[in-house]
C-alpha cells in the first residue's frame, strides 16, 4: 500500500490558462471620450494594451454593459523594469545564474535570499513534517509598492553578502543601466 503526502496549506489543483486569465485584472487608462448618447466630453476607462483589449473580448464585454470595478493605481513600472534588468545582469555576471532568463534568475535569488517568501508544510509518512519555501509573486497585481521595495532591498543585500561584497544597493541600481533619478524614491 502506497503512502501519500498531504499538504497542510496550498492550492487545490492547477488552473487552466483561460481560468488564470479570467482572474487576471485588466489594466485601463483614463481617456477623454465623447459619449455617443449625449455628445458630452467625459472621462472613460479604456483598455491600456492589446493584451487588455484581448481580455475584454475574451470576457465578452460589450458597449453598454454595466460592470463592477475596483480601481487602483498601478505600481510604478520602473521598479518592475529595474528588477528584471538586475536579473539579466546577474545572469550575465554570476556563474551560478549563467544561461537563465531574467525572471528565473530573480526567482532563484528570491529563494536564496529568503526574501518575500512564504512556507508550505507537508506531512509525509515515515518522514514527518517537511517545509517548502515558496517565493511570492512580484507581479503588479500581487505585490504592493512597499513590499516590492522590501523585496528589492533584500535581493540587493543578498547579492552584496554573497557575490558583490564591495558594492552598495545604489551601486547595484546604477549597474542595471537605468539612468540616475529614473527610479522614484
């Protein structure tokens, strides 16, 4: 008789790509538009990109549909670019990460540094409880600006301690190739 492990936390099964997209927020941009019914100039939310337009079509939204919205200002895209530029740079300069793409490099650094990670416990027969570390998503949709800054500082501190002892967080930021002052403080 085979024994199976049971997870004490976690998700129940993998989602299909369509279900993942259905849960994904649609990014909108405020635009001045003419209301066809009244002829008035109004502010309207329009899909921000072709991906957002695709998501609207896939969900079959039509003109005149009433929808419920939770409106939040998006996180600063420069921070997202900054961390992916760091991932590219680390994969080019640190042997352990050679050949990895920027995203995979960042996820490995996140695990190695144990920054912005959660833990999942498994009870395995004959072994007992086993813990697994899971890196949090750094997606705009899941990580606040404040948490992202914590993530950035933690990754930089890990790089300084393990690979680049002569550098500072500011030096690492400058090495990513972004112009000074491009990242808001």
